């Protein structure tokens, strides 16, 4: 076929997108349904291809169409129509996958991240589980990277059922012929026997594909070099290595029974990992909460310490502001500053009420003690009088005016002595009594005082003017 040719009246050929030994694959446009399709052509072109071999391929081509057309699943390539034009020319019209094969993707990318490989594997197992559950008893027999197609939105689709084993081959009607397939991905029983195959055979092929996605190396080649998954991919989780090892077991009885069983293994492993991750997350959250609690306690302790410090600083008398700051104040600020200064001075002069209450008992006790001392001391000084000096004769009297000492006025005057002894014969010119003491002005211009006041005994004294 060439570009622009019309097949079956409504498939217009646009381009060739693949080629094999027995035909080509084209991208075409379905003019009736206005969609792109892929058309797989089977044509006898090789000169050395015998009629019996080609007849076998024709039979398989028809089987692929019948088996694949029975599935309607997003992870299986749909088959729309089988067309025969002339002897030996068959065309299989299929869903067009706008992407590339897994083989080309791996050749371009190399080993895939674990998450991406598991996502592709989940799609592949979802489609294969439908195949294994089909009542026609189907085994694909040719699962390999080139038969897994990837769409542009990263969905994997299983393709090419041309080598599928169906139920009518359960009795091996092919007469003991070896199983067809691709050697790098065939199970040991598919490669070495002609017996009936079970779905576990497909899971060996699935294990080979998964191994190659993770390592970039086909499993059978790595096995010859004795390289395990952990050697080539140390970052793969242990549970994934266990599933790969189970799928690649030599004995089919040691493998998962079918695709659904292998999906269950992945689901259990995923649930286990999620539970472990959840436990770790909860433990980490508890640790974060404990750290947060400790940080809050420390912050509270620091806040309390700062508050206590600020309170102590507030209680201390504040120094005066520098003169330049006063000059920069407004009139309102100056008035407020003056009020604060006045309040501060009042606080400095007048002790707080609590301080006065604390000092009151001591003040009362001190006053009582002082009164007791005065009471004891006063009798000793009451009878002691100064030695009277000689009283001058009238002829010796001075004509100067006597000096009278001004004494403060007492609220409670004391009684002056009833008699003043003048052994020397001095004349008393005046007597002044104020408060708790009495003073006499002598003719010799001397002042003699007797008595005491509330601050203590004055005693007898003589002052000469």
C-alpha cells in the first residue's frame, strides 16, 4: 500500500509506521468514523517462504483478530476489522496508539524510575488479568517490550495476540510442536516443552519485562552474568525484589498463578508500605509535636524571665533624660515630662505605703525605748545645778543693756524653777521660761539654763554674752 490509497472504501492510507518479515503496519484515516487507525498487513513477499509456513502465519493472523477483538479494555489494543483482498493478502484494522513501544522507550530512556516502572506494570497486569480471566482459556505467549505500547498520556496497552494459546489447543492439537515466542522472554516450560501452558508462563515473561524496565538489561542476559536486581538497582525496595524473584521462579508452581494473583501481591506490598509509611509519619509527627512542646516551654520560660527583668527595671529609679532630648520635646511632651518628674520625686521622698506599714512597729518601739531612756536619765539631771558664780555688787554692775536670748516658743511651757541659787551673790536680771527649760540672765551678763526637751537632756549650762 502507498500513501493516499483507499482500503475497503473508507480507510485512506497516510504513512507506513512499521515493517516486518511478513508485512507492514500503516497509519490510516477512517473516513466513515473520522478517526485514525492502524492497519497491519500480512503479505507473502519473501521468496524463500514456503506455502506451509505462510499458511501457518495466515492462521495465526486470523487467530489474533478473533482473540483480540473479544476484549474491550483500556489496557488492551482494540481490533476493529479483518479485511481480505485477494489471495494471501490480509489486513487487520486496529486501534491507533499515538505513542511508541516500550522497547523504543527503554532504548531512549534507559532504566526507569521505580514509580514509573510500577505504573507501567500496573497497566500491563490490569490488561493481562482480563485475558487470563477470559473463558476461552487464553495464554498470550509473547509478552515483551515491543508488544507493550505506550500512549502519549503514559498509558500502557498490551498488543499482538498472534501467538496466543487458546482453549482449543489444550489438547495440543499442533502435534507436539515447540511453542512459538521470543527466546529472551519465554518461560522455561514454554522454551523447553510442547506441553500445555498455564497463565503462570505469561508471568515469567512479565517478570522479565519488569526486570528490564528497572535495570535496562534483559533478565536472561543478566542471569548469565550472575547479576541480580539488587546488584543493578540497589535503590529498589526489598519487597519489589521479592515479587520480581517470585515471577522469575523456574518452577511455575512457585510463581503467582495468574495476573490477578500478581496484582494482589503488588496491592499487599503497597498496603504494607503505606502502613509503614503512615507509622513513620505518625512517629515523625509525634516527634515534631514533642519538639514543638519543648520549644513552647522554652519560649514561655524566656518570656517569663524577660517579663521579670522588665519589671525589675521598671521598679528601679530612672535617670534623668539628657538635656538635648528635653529641648526636642513639644509643649505637651514637656508638660507630661514635668508631671512624670514630679511623680518620681514624690515617690523618692514619700516611701510606699507598704514600707511605712513595715516601719511603723519599729518607729513605735524606738519611740518607747527613747521615752524610757529619758525617764531614767531625767531624775539624775533634775537636781544637778551649776556652780553659782559670784554676784557682782551694784557698783560693779554694767550699764550695758542686758542681752535676752530669743528662744522658740513652746506649745507646752514648763514651770520655771522656784528658786535660783546664787552662792556668789550674783543678781538675776531676767528669767525666761520656754518649753521644757528655764534660762536666767545674770547681772554678770551670763545666761544660765536648766531643764530638758523632747530630744534629750540639755543639762545645766552657762553662756557668756
